[in-house]
């Protein structure tokens, strides 16, 4: 599906779930006012943040890891695109669906071209922005089905009333999960 115009991109964003609209709150104003590179950079900064939130939320909620230790250990990890998928599968007990991964792969190619100073057409930028929005909704749905929270959203209260493991036990748990 080709996205024909800037207006169509903004309409697509406004049709997305409310938590996605809130998470990418600045996107509708970036698109008409700045070059596409700015919108793509903003989206991928937010995507990487949400991916980290997914991993953090997964170890805290599903594995009862201590939040402070989990946050510290995840912050110190160098997470690549491939390692995110590996960690995701380990933490959530199921791989991210191939269709969801594929949605982001195309947009990542546009992002990479942009960051490395290559020429990218407006149609490719428009499609990449839409693909990232669709990926965010799909990742939210998958995480929510597995763990009951949405990383592209408000995560207040995501953990529930479960008591976390002791800090020392959490360290051992995370060494096993994240190695």
C-alpha cells in the first residue's frame, strides 16, 4: 500500500489507537513543519524507548524482577535490532510475529539511508512513518496479550501487586535471561 500524501499520513496517525497517538504526540506537527528526516529520527527514538520499556516491563511483570536492578541492567546493555528480538523471545516466551518484525524492517532501511546521508524519496518517507505507527500498534497488542501492558503507552501500574524478587536473586535471573 502506497501512502499518497502528507494528509494521508496524518490521517493514518489520527486513526491509530489513542495510546499510539499520545506516545508519538509531536509527530503530526513535525510532519508538515520539518523535513521528513526529523519525523523519522523522532519516531525511531521513541521506538527504541518503547522496545526498552517492553523488555523492562516483561522482566518486572512476568519474572518478578526488582525494578531498580532490572532498569540498571537493561540500561547497561547494548541492545541491537537482533538482540532486541532475541531478548524479547526469551523474556516473553514467544517470538515477536514475523509480520510485525517485517513492518519495522522496511522502515529501518529508510531510517538507515537517512542517517547515512543517502537520498530517500518522499513516498518512502511517508510509507516508513506509517509502517512505524503500524509496528507500534502491533507490538502493543502482542505485549499486551502476553503481559498485560503496552510499551507504547502509559505503563503506570503495569506491574500489579506482585512482590518482586530480592535484588540479588534478580541479578542472577537477569544474567540468565539477558546473556
